[in-house]
């Protein structure tokens, strides 16, 4: 039924018809450039959220814009019932740079996780051990919002009210190696972890623990699966965070910065780990369509450059030094610095949500995290001058947080 033209604008929104699963501010943006976002009311913000580590190359990166426009004029989607040559190119690049032999493309990280969980169980079933269904994960993990993914994550807040928990998921205290050794048994299919937790409070597994977990999997026949959806794609200064420990998984999930803002995910695996994934065992309508692959390849080629990764390491060093000084000056505000590379966590003494609002008042955007942390997830291309501006805005935020307690 037609009616009068709407008078609603971005600054004067209508009553929302969006399902209320997010408790978000009224802030909205109309454009972005590099590490800057510009709100609908004309305010410029320095972005240290980057779409939750998605916009690894910042906003409106010219190479991604060109790749999108060029492909959009040719072909968007055909479905996976046909061969998609662009998939083979990006899969080849991913396999060349990692442990993997094969790749399946998805639209999101949680879809990549779903496939990883299925592949782990199917691997054992194909080898005559269908009883091996247990997937061991760790407190603070975030593996996505689908039913299997929230069961894998084990977060009570995400599971309450959705019926019985799925069998076959074992959630252990973060970093408790003795509990892990005791938990692995005859029904264990895989150990699944984020080398650096994101939502869990920017906690990193030690290199020694990652190596010990790899050996435990080798000794028991369990698969080792890494979720590098947030900590991968250059975020820590190597293409994937597990490279710091020199550890290779059997299966790995990737997404977020793989598409640089366009929805792209991937599940990577060795031929051995993927042995059960035969025709008909999995599929996706949209996953890996030509439009997604064009942008994904452009993003991957840019992020995987040695100079990009070296820049991330240099910026991580700068932030580490500057944030340590900030913590020394504000021990009543910052309790601990966590994370790896440009996945940075600040464990706070004041409430982290209040701190995020105070940062926003300084035109600085930061993300929340578990254990009363805030996360800095800047674009990998951030310059030293821009990082200095971030630290200055964080200092002003710390001042405001200190004043609020007096």
C-alpha cells in the first residue's frame, strides 16, 4: 500500500524494524577512507574496530574497490554446481602460503567453523571410528553464532534459552594443559582453539602450549583445528598467528580480513583431514561466488605481501611501547596489556563499556572484549602518525575515566 514519501533520514531514523539482538548506539556512518569513518552527522572518527578486524586494509582501499567494480561488471554468481575458476586461484594462493591442500569457501566465519566441525567428525567416521565425536575447546572462545558454533564456544550467555546443548563438546579452562591432557580420550575428534582469542579478552596461547597441543594431537590421533578468523590474515604480524609457534594445524578457519569487508570465509584442510568430505557431504549456494573471490584474491595478495606483514610488526612494536607508558601513567585505569600484533587488549579497572563510550566522545572507536577488556583492532595499514593519534585519544579517555571515579 503506497503512502506519503518518508521524511525519515539517517539522523532521524524511523521506529526500527530490525530485530533487537544488538544493543548498539545511534551512531551511524555514511563513508570511510583508510582508518577514518565519517558519521551521518558529519563527525570524523578514528577507527580502531575495523569492522571487528574485518577491514584489514582500511575503508575503501583502492585495490579492493577496483577488484569489486571490475568483477561486478562481468559476473556475480553462478552457484557451486559449476566450476568457478576464481575459487581455484584464491585456493591456490591460500594453499601455497599455508599447510593446507584443499579449501572450501563460505560466506562467513561461522560457516567455516560449521564445516570444520563436520569435517573433524567425518574424518574419524571415514577411518572407522565414528565414536570419535568430541571437540575440545576453551573458555573465552568465540567460534560464531550458529547452533554448533555456540556449543563449541561454550559461552552460557549464548546458549541459554536455545534448548538442550549439543553432545560432543567439551569446554576447558583457558590454558589449562593438565585439564586438556586428562580430557583427551577415545572419543576425542579434535582440539579446536583460537591461537589468540579475540572476544575472550585478547588472550594468546603461548608458543610452548601450541607446540604441546600439536604433539598431544599427534600422539592421540585427534585433529588440531585453529580458528584464525580474527587473529589471522596478518593481524599478528605473520600471515597466520600459528606461524609464530611454528605449528601447523590439520584444519583452519579463516574469514574477516580475507574479504577486506566483503563477506568471504574459508575452511582450509590437509588432504588427510578432509578425507571424509566427499561429493554430497557439504555445500553452499553463495560461498565462493566470482564476486567474493575477486575481492578476496585482491585482499589476500595485499595482506600477504612481506612489506605489509613487516609494517604490522613495526606498528605492533610502537603500540606496545606507547601503551606500556600509558599503563604506567594510569595504573588505576589499565590493569594489563594483552594480545599479539595488532590484536591488542587492554584489561581495565573501570567498566569497559563505559570506557568505550568515553573513547567515542574522543572520536575514537574501540571494541569490547571479555574479562573487562577493550580491544584495539586497527587496519593493518595504519601509519605511525595515526597510531600516535590513537594513543593521544586513549590518554584523554583514561583521563576521563579517572575523573569519573572521583
